[in-house]
């Protein structure tokens, strides 16, 4: 797939954008739903869109631009299959492109792999580069980068594959010293896949095994009492600093869900709501925005990211994670926060493409 034809930028024609979605990760369906949102909103007077889906097995497929086939509707999880369009052997088979817009969530898309492929092919693309994508995907190294930048993070323990296989009892003993509840997560996954809230050490092993189903490397984070606040970040234009949106808040109905899990995010509107802007004192909102931009810069972010944090009852802001390819459906928090900041969904898509077009290929 490394072969591609790059169009010279000339006036008087539309920019040709390859929308890349689906993929091999557990977030395949959410990626397809994101693509549906982009297909419905993108300005067709400015952009010639080439939709390319990737099946769960890794086959690249040139699909139609009909968004309906990939919409997240009534709990239905969309999927790219071999029958979704015409199979491609290389990206060049889809015709020449100006820029690739990857909306591939999770491993093999959000983790620097597709970015490396596009870098080797000399293709411009939306979003973070190889290193930022890899660091942002791995919650372990993400926290190391945050700490090195002087950003506040919560206590955590990393379980490497060899640790769980060779000294499981020692790892359990180490985690038992944390304050419960703790959250057990795959280190390199998103959309809350494989995440378990653990209130008692007796259920830890089962939670780790579930997380290991998605990723052999696991992170255990100490639960933090507080409000779940998010902030969207956009790269700057022409060398300007990155920009932060107004913060937004995830409000979970704890009678319906223990935390903001996959079902609460995508399948059940009754379990959680999202408020943008969040009802926060001005100084706390400003701190969240400052930390979001610093987190973006700490990993070398480009294009876009969403930064998640907690605000404790005493007003302390603690960073949780950064998502370099956040959920991007019209109802996702990233576009909702920018809409609340005055940038509509279609205009946000345009801004991201323009950032990619302006960015040089190669080392930068």
C-alpha cells in the first residue's frame, strides 16, 4: 500500500482527499461511523472525496461515498467487508490524491503504523505524525511524556506481558497498595474496550485477563474522584501555537453505568450525556486548556487531539490521557467542543484538511 500518486497543487480544481477508515482494531465500527459523519459533512464543492475502507482482515476497499452504509444507527455497528466496494492492491489504485484523512481509531491506524506508511509514500495526511501517534496510543509512554513535561498525572502500574506470565502474584501485591477503585485498561486501545473498574483486589486478575484480550500490555490506573473533563486541540496555522477549545464534560448516570464505557459512549443515550461547554470556573477552564495544549506539545502533536482530565473536588486538574485520533462523529465530544467554540463540524473538517495540505512531507 506504500505506492501512491501525489497530485501537484494547482488552482481551479478540487483537493482530492482519500478518507481512510475501518481497520483491523476493535474500534473498526466506530471508525466506520466516523467516516459516515465526515462523508455527510465535507464540502463537496471544495473536495473530491475518495472513501477507502479497510476490512477487519486488512483488505483495502474503494467504497461508495454513500454515508448511510456506515452510520451508527439504533445500536447497529457498521463494518467494512470485502463486499463494500472494489478491492485495492495499492493506494495508487484509487487514483492520485492530495491528502489522506485517516479516521482509523486504535491499533494499526492511530498508533503510528498508517502514518509511517504514508510518510514512506510521501503522502500528506491529517493528524499526528508517527512518534506522536505511537506515544499517544500507548498510555504508559504517554504518561511518561506528560510527567517529563511537568504535567500532573495520577498513580499507575504497568503490567508487561512477561510480568503477568512470570510474576503475577508480585504484580497483584504491588497493585494492592493502590487506593481502590482502580481501572484496568489495555495500554494501547481506545473507546473503553477491555476497560474494567475494579473495586476489590479479588477481581483484579479477571480484569487483567480481559484487558489482555485486547492488548498484552496492561495499565492499571488509580481511580480519581472528580469530574471528567475533556478539551479539544487543533494545530496552529503558519507556525502559530496549537489552539484549545472550550472544555466539555462527560456526565455519567451511575445508576445506569459504572463509568463511561463503550455502551455509554455509543449504544445507550440514557447512560451518559456530554456538556459543552462544561460549567466550570474561568480559572479552572483556563488551566484545562493550558494543560491540553502542553500535553499536545509534549508528544509532538500535529493536526488534532483530544485531552481528557479530571477536576477533583478541591479544583485540582489531573490529566488522564490524550487521543490523537479522537471520536469524530457529529455527536462526538471533539467536534461538539469545537462547535461550542464557534467552529462548525464542516468547517472543522476543512480546517484539518488545510492543516495537512500546508504541512510539508518528510522530516519536519
